[in-house]
């Protein structure tokens, strides 16, 4: 069961409990949704489209594209490879940002699929 926001941007109320809903989610979509906007799977910024296999923002799309096209080897993380990648700090650790891009499913084959009409 996929819920879509109504005209006010709100998700409809469901009569099923949260445990039932969790078991019926579409695992392939993995959407982060703040009520009105699809969010980037890497940093949580507003996603601009479905890029390299995941919903991502322009910043993460470009970062991933440059990383794979130029085969960049980033300096190892100095914080035990566990940096939190958020919109406000996504440029601090390139090593962990690329690691998160891959972890959320960005594809190394370099295909960019769909851009939202914004």
C-alpha cells in the first residue's frame, strides 16, 4: 500500500496499525518524505530527481557523478568512518559522503534517470 499526499500535502489517515503498515511498505522505493517534498537519500536536502538509482539532490548527484567519472580516491575519514551526512555538513567528509551514496543505493554504472520538473 502506497500513501500519497492529498491536495493539502498531508498523508491520509489509515485504519491499520503502524506494524501492519510497516510490513506493507514498498522496499524498492525507500522514499524519505517530509509531507510535501521528497528528500535526498544521502543528505536529507530537497531531492531534485531520481539520479543514479535513488532520489537525490543536485549536490549529491554532482558529487557522485564526479567521484565515479574521475575515479577519485578520497582521503580516509579521520572520525572512524562514521560521519553523519546532512545538508548542513555534507561537504565536510568526502570519504563518508561517497560511502553513504553507495550505501543508499547509488549505482556505479553512472546512469542518471529522471529529473523532477521544478
